[in-house]
C-alpha cells in the first residue's frame, strides 16, 4: 500500500516537474526570441570593401566647435586615420578621390543610448545613417564580441558597452530579474565587489545603474566602481536628486529621469494639476541644472521617445507609419506573449489599455502631454546652464529605429531650444569627449569616422539625412551601397517575419 502511494506521489512530482520545466523552456525561448538573433545577418562584406587611402577633395569641413564650416578643405585618410587636412593637398594615383565640392563634411554621429540586443544587422543600420559610434546601455557578452571584432576591422560602428543593468534584489526576486531582464543583482557589499570586478574583467566600459537600486547599494556601487576605475552611468536609483549630485555617478541616461524625480517631489497628481506641476518644474529646473553642471554630470537626451509616448498610447498606428518599420528586426517588433515587449498594436507596452471611461482616458492624455512638455522645460534649463547634453535615442525601445532615430532625436533637440550647432555638438564632440575617444572631430590623428552631406546641417538640422558618403574605419559607403544594405536588411527581415506590417508602410 505504501509502495503504491509512493509511486503515485513520485509520478505526480515528475509530471509537475515536467510541466514546470516545459514552461520554463518555453518562457526562456520567448525571452531569447525577442532579442532578434534568429534573423539572418546580411553579408555586408559583399557590398562594402576596405580602402587603404582616400582623399576627400575641396569639401566644406565642420569646425571643431561645430559653429561653422571651413571652406575648400582636403582630407586624406589612410588606414582609418585622418593623416592630412588643409587646402590643395597633393593628389596621388593610388588615392581613391571623392569630390567634396559644394558638400559638407562632418564627424560621424554618436548615439549615446542604444540597445543592440542580439540583432547584428542593427550595426549596419547605424552606419548607413552616418552613426559611426554607439553606447550600448545594457550590454551582454555578444556585444563585447562585436566590439572586439570591430576593433579588428570588422564592419560596424565603434562600441562603448555598458554592463547589464544593476538591481539590488535578493533571493527569488534576484534570480527572476537576472533571468527575465538579464540583469546583475546583489544586495551585499561583498557580492557587489565580486560583480563589479567581474564587469571590469569581462571588458565592459561602464556599470549600468538601474532605477530600482536601493540607497545603500547605490552608494556601495559607486564606491566599488571608483576603486575599479570604471564609471557608473544610467538611471537614477531610489534616491533623491540631492543625493545624486554628489554621488559620483557622472551621467544620467535620460532627461526624463530628472523630470520623474520632480514629479515625485511635486507630490500631487500631474494629470489633475498639470499647470501647477509645470510651474513647479519651471521654478526648480534652473537650480537642478546648476547642480548638475557644478558636479560635472552629463545628461543623455532621449527626447523623441518621450514625445512619442502620447502618440504610442493613443494613435499607435499613425506613429508606426511615421518610422522606418521595415528595417527593424521582426522579432523585436513582434514581441512575445509573455508580456508587452513589442511595437505593434496589441504587443506594445505603451499602448493605452485602460478602461474606455472618458474621465480616465482624459486624465491619461493630460498626463502624457504634460510629461512631454516637462522634458522640453528641463532641456531648456540644461542648455541655458551649459550642462553637457549627449544625443541618445534608446534605440530598439518601441518605435525607436536604430540609426534612423538619431536624426529624429536631433530634430527634437533642435525644437527643444538647442541651436543646430549645439545639436551637432551633442551628437559628435560631447559624447566623444565623454568617452575619451579620438572621434567626434575632423582632426589629424583622429579616426576617419566621417559623413559627407549634400546640404548644410547648420541651416536646417534635417539636412543630416542628406548623406552622400559614410566613412568608418577603413570603409567607405556611398549612396548606392547604402541602398543595397537597406534592401538586404529588409529582405532578411521579411524572411523571418510572422506578422505582416504592410498597413504601416508608406
């Protein structure tokens, strides 16, 4: 009798265990699927070939402070470096010569906030849009592998790779976040020391702070990271702004991180008191900006994304028609049934899914309109107080298309009060200075990360899209090659697409 009961119990345990393991395998597969690795990587080496020596002849060259163009300059590039700069440089029969007459040569753009996930075609989307460097803000081992490949002359933008996000959860919650968010969790000083040393040893360029880290672990992270000579960047954790100013975190990953803290301090419903909140923000924004400037804290923008929240919530289909959706990895936009990680209707986490009660919807509309206006107010204060702003997009978050989105971001920065010169500076010089790399300027000895435009971006920031050539390392990509790369990526995406997107393609 006991033996029969034991066998039934054992059988039940095995069945339950099998179901649990099956669910885990399915869920793990879903989480990995949305990283985009299953989409075929295009053979870009069949399109783009290296060039040893290139001369760009008679171009207008952007000044190092981005305020004006220097006319009729020649630039000679050898093995990925600028070796000569000036008027009337000697020609050589071995040079590949590009006529820059009447065109505008600027440094390659830098997107200071992206999420590569595991979609390698994204690297090429950045390049064809003139983005020759990116900061990956939630790195993973595959990003480090790509960084090494590019350092050894593979085709792609230069990569600055921050660690997976830091959480301060313990126990089961810690394991859950490590699995679902691919995060790093620690709740003790000794575990923090081990984790940060590992981050450094693995080759990550920074520690990525996340928003739910408790004050004790935030302070501990900063101290240990300083000992390991690695910066802490990213979100603002569970501390107030006064704590942040002198904490040692030297970059904030979104302007909205600052405004969210002011919403917390405001202490009332923004949706019910929009004007009062905006007046509160106006009264405090200058002091906040001054404190950031005094403590040498840079801020990455991501303004366009915040402006998009209202439209994603209430007019998602129209928003999807505005972007270059066909070039986005299909597994990223299709999402997963686990939770709303995708971009499309019914898959998008920003989409309004509340009750159709008029009052609730009206309050939500008011909140998100006010939210976007708050970003603009804070941006203006940052500019007026000369806080370093770095253009960043949060690429691969819903509706933020890798590469294309930086041009959208630059337009949003321009509309938010930056001059076109300041916008260009935020997407070239400022992040290059922050990363301490020889990019972001057209200067002898610097990397040949350059973009040749047909129209002047100082006259209209939209002219950053008039790309004639992109130069990156030893590679030169002209308009025809750009079209070929985009066509190949679109074809690869279509092969791996399960949900049709024709209704969103103009």
